[in-house]
C-alpha cells in the first residue's frame, strides 16, 4: 500500500470535476498514461474506466479496468475505486492486466490558500506477474509521485489559462465601457447640435418675420405719406 499527499493550485470543485470528466484526455498531458477511456457512466457520480500505464523502471506497463464513485461531503469530495471484470473489455494478449484492490482520494479546500486543494491518495494494487513485493511498492510509489507532479503542472496550466481569460475579459469589459461612453458622448453632442440648429432656425424665422412686419409697416407709412401729399396740394390750391 502506498499513499501520497499534495496541494493542487486550483479550487476543489474544479479539481474534482477535471479528475472525473477528464479521463479521456489524460494521455494528452500525462506522459505516464499510455491510454485512457471511459467505458460506462451509469450515473453522474459512478463510472467504469479503462487505462494503461507506460513502462516504469523495469516493469512493463499495466492496464486497469476500474469502477469509480465519488461523494460530495461537508469538507470536500471523497472518491473510491477498485478493479472490476467487464466482459466488454477482456484482457488482451501480450498485456498484463493489474488489479486495483482499493484506492481512495480526498479533495478538500486549503484552509488558508485561496483556490488551492489538498489531496490525499491511498492505493493498494497487485501488478500481477512474478514481481517481488518490495519492487511492486517501489513501482507504485514511483508512479504516484510522477502522477502527482504531472497533476500539479496540469492544474497550474488550467489556473494560468483561467487567469489569462479573466484578464482578457476584464480588458474587453473596459473597452466596452469606454465604447459606451464614447457613443453616449457622441449622441449627446449630436443632440446638442440638433438643438442648436433648431434654435438657429427658430431665431432665423423670428428675424424674417420681424423684418417682414417692419417692412409692411414702413410700406404702409410710405403709402400714407404719398396719399397725404395730394391732399396738402389740394388744400394749398384752395387757399389760393
């Protein structure tokens, strides 16, 4: 039996979610895993997986078919797994199928570090074949240490990617706010220009109306003057 404890640089929910649904992608980032796939998922917290390890030390790679189950607890998550026999996934010729007698993992939020998960793993396995018990424990310990290191790197990459996405989103939000402010300022400027134009037009109409009224009054006065001249002449002639 071997055990390992570590810290992963991501919150417990994300660590559990990636551990559970990320099986098929394990070979893409963990060089210790030769292949991995989910065979069945009867429920959202119970599945059966098939995976194989690459060679470790002098031991050739083994494959496992194991059932996993997890529970959400008040302190985080508990996951347990063990080997099962599945007729849909028989042993392959030339490959040694190991037995995972029992494995358990606990994922809990770090009490002091934000977005950090404490992980404790314990595993008891039979690698099969004619292997000394001491060598088996050494190989299992080596595998768990290598997986632990790869897990830390993987979750750090996820955290870095999320941080980058948050920074980019913040930049986009800031740009959106700035664009909205510019649009609002432009709209206010256009509204002010339209109001000024309306005032100018109204003032222009008032001036035109005033000029017309004044012009009409002057015309009337001239007409009255012209009418008054003949009367004055007539009066002068009458006096003569």
